[in-house]
C-alpha cells in the first residue's frame, strides 16, 4: 500500500447514480477503514483537532479504528460530536480537519470524514447508544428549531441534566438536514432520522408543527410555560433573489423551496405530484453547495441542467467533491456567466434565461477579482425552470415577535460569539440564525458553545 494515498472508497457509477437518489458514496468496509486508519501518524500535537469546529479527538478515535475497536471509536467521537454519521458525510473536511492533516503535506490527508462516517454507521447498525447522564437538575430549556445547531445544543444540555423540549415549525424534525440536503448525499431514513431518534431516546422532547412567533412566542415560553432558558437555532431559511426582470414567473424557484419540495415532499418518487418534476431544462444560478445540490437533484429528475456562475471555476465556493460529482453526472457548467433577465412565454411561464459573459477585473473588498460584463456578449439559454441559489438570511418572524431581541442589518440575531447570549436575558442563539448561512459543523459548534453558555447562566442563578 502507498501510505501517501488514501484507501479508495467505493462510489456508484456516475451514469447509474445520475438516474437515482441512492447515496453516491458507498462507504468503507471494516478492512478498508482499518487500513486507512493505519495511515494516521497519531501526532502528539494533532493539527487536525485544531481544524475541527467541535474538537473531536481525532487521533484517539482513529487509533481505535486501526485496532478494530469500533465501539470504542464511537464513544470517543460522541464526547464531542452529536451527529457523527451526518458530519462524516457533509462536513467540508478538506478545509477543516483534513486540511490540517500532516499526511497532506507530502501526500493525501487521512480520510478523517470517511472514517467518522464508517464508525457512526457501524454504531447505528449495531444499535449502539450514546453515553449520557441520568441525573436531572430540574431546569427546563426550550430549543427553537431542530437543525444541526439545535440538535448539538440539545444533546449537550442533556449531559448537564436539563429537561429539553425542541420546537420545529415543519412536520419533521431535522431542519436543513431533512429539507435542504438531498437523499443522495444524506439519506434521511437510514441516517438523519436515526441520529435524531438517538437524541429522542436520550430524553429530548420534540414538538413539530409549532411556529415560534405564531403558535407561541418566546416570551410566552418563558413567562407562561415555565422554561428557564431558550436557545434559538432556527437557521436561515429566507431566500435571496437577484431582482432581475422575470423572477416572479411560473417556474422560478428558490433553491430552498426546490430542495424542500424534493427532500421533504419526496418529488423524486414516481407517485409524487409536486410540480418540480415537469421541468426538461433547468438553470441553477449560483455556485455553492446548495446550488450543486439543486442541480444534481434536477438532473436526477430528468432535466438537462446548467450551473450559471458569474466568476471562474477556481472561485466556485462549493466543495471540490460536490463539483467533481456534478461534472461526472453530466451537469453543464456555464462559468463567467451572469443572468440579466428571465424570459417568459405568453402564459407567464419560464422559457429562457438571458445572460451575459463576464471577465475578471480587479479584486473587490472580499479579495476576489470582481467580475465585469463583456460588452455585446448577451445570449439566451433555453430553459423551462430557473432555480436561484444565491444564499439565505434568517426569517424575521422570531426576532419581530420577541421583546428585547436585537438583530443586525442583515436580520441576524445579535449574540455573544462565545456564549451565544442574546440581548434578551435567558435567551441564547447560534448557527445560521446568528451568522447567516454557513456549514452544518459550524452550526453544531455554535450550538455546543451555547449549551455551555446556558449551563453557566442557569448555574449562576442558583448561587
């Protein structure tokens, strides 16, 4: 074995997977996982841990994988990570733990994410449970939302002995893990629901179909329902648009709506009646992970699919793995291209998207070269659906219905970076509701930090 290279991991053939919603990556076998784990140098000063937002004890769990002690590896991971099967699949390891791996200096980094996934899947298959405290402290905490920030916060609050109730606006718990990430990247029944059921088994109460700000307010939860503290992890689900002509046409979706229809309303099933199945040619505007998810979903639903991105391929913000998979499957990339108008037919439905070619000019305030229009470069791509994937911001409902809760100019809740404490006493927040749209693991890190902040706050009240 060449120790400078990762043990290859099996994937579905691109031509096959482009027509189904089964998971692309098939995972390591026991033997493959142990072999890959043997590549770890077990550094005394592990840089990989510094690159992990939740500080998983990476060399320790990998050492146990190398020895074949998968149950022990699972126990190590669960000390810091509430959702290992999910993180092993969707975390941007290449820019975090694996990006710091010493092996990566002269070769390929250890496949930390794939090993984490293997351990978590092994534990779920064996019905293993996370260790937790059975001691209750008599205090109650409400957790708003059921996405990664909320799940991580709830999991850690349980360890401190709190009675935790989670409130979810939709009919299924999981937040973006359920409605935003496609089945082929993150299986819902086999992974997400099992991870959430583990928290339910440990004692988290989950109430769905509860819209905070409509069904009940945070003020009412604290004043009338007896909750001692509240964590807001409601994410950022309010989509952004370009403001160009034609955006209100039939056949224009936000990526948020499109993926929700597919993931939560099961548009990929043959008996589904959701209208996103009718598209034949789709344009996805944007270049992030969500854009890749939308494009690869549209492709699987039978459409010729284009990614339209105004900068160069080198500046695509999506993970390299997602771009690679999209290309393999047949997604067409229209790089250095920017939409200027969505064209409609006599019935008001999308029939094309007018674009201009771009070229890179001088760097802007972000440090990236600013795209500028190439004069006289207008052209039309014939499509019958356009999906806007330009980012999201927090829904203003919670902040507007809660007294004393401050937001910034972007609609994000103002909260302390370390503790998560907001401007309202007893109310904490973290994840996308505070930072705007970011990654699953960063949201989880914020949720864990807020759990410590809540514990310190409530403990101080007892003194």
